[in-house]
């Protein structure tokens, strides 16, 4: 990735002024040009110093990152290694602490969710029990009702009249009769 250089316009202007000063002496330049020339030199010097500071900081951060990853440790002294170790232990302690906080928060959430599900389960069980009680309290029309209603509510083959629809407790006068099939 390439970064835009904010000094580019100043460098171009500096190069133009430098070309102007080659042919003439600096004291012959207009006073405004001399002032601008000095400001440009000062600004360029400032940005060069800032650039070198930032490059140094980037290099130091990259080295520290390599050290944290356990790379390039051979150049470190015993004191630097101990310092790195203590920093790593402190960082690891903070990571573990945060991990435990997250785990405890998750467990607490799951416990609340478990209570909610138990309450919902109890509610559903109560509804089922209520429905079953209501079913038991209603007179069962299928068992006590009319045989004709039973026959009408069920579909059968038109050519066959099933005997088992008749009341099983009823004693027939002629036990030798069986179901008839109409052909």
C-alpha cells in the first residue's frame, strides 16, 4: 500500500526555488520569496524528523510484536527477557480474567434461560392436565351414545355391516348369528 506524501507540493516548490537560487544569489531573491524559502526549509526539516520518529516507532513496535510472539529473542538480554516475561504474564492474567467474566456471564444467562424454559414447561404441563381433565369430565358420547350416530360418524364398506359396533354387553337371543356380508 502506498501512502500519499503530504510534502510533495512543498518539495516541488522547493525544487523550483532551488532552481531560481542557482542562477542568482539568495540575497537577490525577493524578500517574500526568501521568507517562503526559509519556511519551506523549516517545514521540510520538521516533517523529515517526524518521519524518522514514526519509522523508529514502527520498527520498535514490530520488534516488540516479534518478541511477544516468541521470535527474535536471541538479541534480548536477561533483564529484557524477564521484563518481557512479566509483561506477558500480566497480559495473560488480564486475558484469563476477561475470559472468566465472559464465561460467568454466559453461565448466568443460561441459568436464567433454564428457569424460563422450566416455567414455560410447567405452564404447558398445566395446560395439558387441564385439557385432559376437561376431556374426562365430558360425557363420552361415543361410548354412551346412539349406535346410529357412531355408524354415521365412521365410514364403512357399504356392503358390510360390522357387528362390533353393537353394544358388546347386550345379550342376543340368538348367539349363532354372525355378521352378514351383502353381495
